[in-house]
């Protein structure tokens, strides 16, 4: 797995825009909203459009709690679906491998993601923190849970703090389907 991850890291700049566009399509589908046209936009401009789009759509969801729950369930499901394809292709067998692949995926989204083999997650910088409130971030983090669960085969993600709530870092714990808790208290 190590060589594959290194190669993926080298190729990331070449496929970064594709990752953003695929994620954008899935997210728009979860919100049941039409995504804006991205033709002619640079990778950075696509990421900015995604941040604005998700902020607006999550803001709409927050105005209707029933709708919010439904949207979060769809975001999780779509994230899971996308990431499970990566898990199968990459033959991920451990939480360590899951976290390594997640780090690459999040790097494509300008997020400094660090995950441990025990499920502890720290995000030191997040591109989206400039766009999101804490509530919007909470809605969108259903997508994060889906991505991690898809990479791992299932699991739950719980944030204990977020940059969007004024903390210097985000801290979270991902527990596998076996219920493996994080090693230390967040």
C-alpha cells in the first residue's frame, strides 16, 4: 500500500480538479440542487465555487430541521458511496491505511488532515473555515463521516471542536464499525 500511496501523492496535483468536480456533483445531488457551471474555471476557482455552493445550500437546510436531517443523511450516503469505491480499488485493510488515503483526499480540498491509526483526527488548516459558520460546518461534516466510513467499511465520526467555532484546530474521533474508540480523550 505504501508505494501506491506515494504514487497517488505525486499524481494528486494532476487529478485535484477531477476530485473537486466529482465531489461537487455528488454534493449537489445530495442537496438536490443544480451546481453552477465549472467550465473554464481553474482548480482553485472550482474549490471556491464549491465552498460558496455548500455554504448556501447548508444555510438553506438549517432553516428547516427536518430537511437538514434528510440532507445530512444524503450527504453521508453519497460520501460513503464515493469512498467505498476507493476502498475497494485500494484494498484498504487498516485504519492506518484509511487515514493515509483520507489525508490525500483532503489535501486535494486544501484541508490539512491528520489521522492516527486509533481514529484520532486533527485538522490544522481548513480552506472551508473561511466560508463556513460552525452550523454550516456541522451540516457538511456528514459528508466527512460518509467519506471516512466508506474508506473504512463503516464507522462514525464525532467532532469535539472545530475551527469554525473559534478553535485553532478541528479535533475529531472516527470509530470503526467494530466500535474502536480513540486512544485518548479529545
